[in-house]
């Protein structure tokens, strides 16, 4: 029989009510798919107080997240592939590239992205690196619009180009543009241009070697997707929501959740359990597999001060 310490460790491993419920439904989804499942959930929508307090970096994909994935992947049956359930605003390009390389090194091309609600920016990049994306009528991807120091790169470049054009046409606009341009350091434009080129190039390669690798016209298909998702003149906004219909229109391989009611219900139940965790607890990010192995980042901030 377990001693006091072992009982205490077991109670801690089980987690709180929200953890137990979330893990119950993750296990149920696994029983339907027989594929490894890892959820990657950010609470950027559920923690507006933290965002108002200027604490936004916690929600974004970064290099620290790989430790959570390493823990979740350990001891999984790699032959079962991976279903990666994503809910994220995006994050760092380098961390995204490193994570995709890591996941592909373990599961090869047997990775499916599942988007119950939102996978924006770097989240869309990860989805494009998978063999297939599962979306519902409520799901959205976003443009491939990298951020530099937390600022959308395309937006910075457009603002500089607009300033240069207006100042060239009318010198009297200099006082208007001066304080706006002054907030950016001199090297930022170059960094933004490189970030856009980098993100487009790696997603193009992921599409050609993953989603479209068995297609005769893989190069053309991949280029078309990049043209649609990576061209800010077409997407218009960093926060643009790209529906399942638009994703299919631009050529991504997307499976509608609605094709299987049991799978759809199970995915959305997991999603609701994750959102409940992020709303009702101090968790800001969850990385967890179907066996309950989890890395949960929690933060308590007194925003009343």
C-alpha cells in the first residue's frame, strides 16, 4: 500500500477538478482516434487583465514551450502519429521552426493539426507543417505575419512606406509622422523584412515536404498558399480570420470536423474543458498529452494595484 508521501504525490499528479475533467475528455478523444494527442493552449483570450497589464509574452509560443512538448512526448507510442490541438495567437519564428523540426523528427509527416477555434500567425505556420488540418465551421487560421518585438512585421513596413510616401508628397506632414516613426529603432525595418522572408520560406518548404509532398504540382500548390497567407496586401490585417472555406479555397488540405459527429463532439468537449481551465484557474498556457502528462504555466498578478 502507498505511504503518506506516495498518496500526496498521487493527489498532486491528479491535479484539481479542471485538470481531472480535461484529462478525462482527452482520454476519450484518444479512444476514438487511437492517435497520440497533445494540446497546446494559450489563454490570451481568457486573461484580458494580464494583457491590459502589459504581460503578453506569456501567451506566445517560445523556446520554453519545447520542454513541455518533450515531457508530453516522452514514452508515447510514436507509431500512432500525433494529433496536435492548437489554440494560440502565435509567437516567435525561431521557436516555431525549432518546434516543427522537433515534432517532425519524431513523428515524421504523420502529424495532424486540429483547430477547434483559433490558430493564428505561428499557429497557422505549425498547421501548414502538418499533413492535414482539421477545422470546423467555427475554426479560423490567420495570416503568416511574423511579429518582431511583439509588433506585426508587415504593419511596421507598411507604416514606414506610408510615412515615406506622404512626406515625399507633402513636407508639412513631417511633424505628424516624426513621433510615430521615432518609436521604432533604425534596424527594425530590416529585421521585419528578414522575418517576413524567413517565415514565408520555411512554411513554403514545410508545405512541399509535408502536406503536398506526394502531389505532382506540390511547388505550385505551396506557392499559392504562401501567396495567399503571406501577402499582407491580400490578408490586409495581422488579425484576419481565415475560415475553413477560405482555407480550402487556397488549397490547404483540410478535413471538416462535421464529417464525423463523434470526433467533432469529442474535440469540442476537450476545447471547452481547456477554455474552462484557462478561465477559472491561474493557468495561462497548457501543454498536455492524452495520458495526463502536462506542463501548465500559471501566473498570479494583482492587476488592482
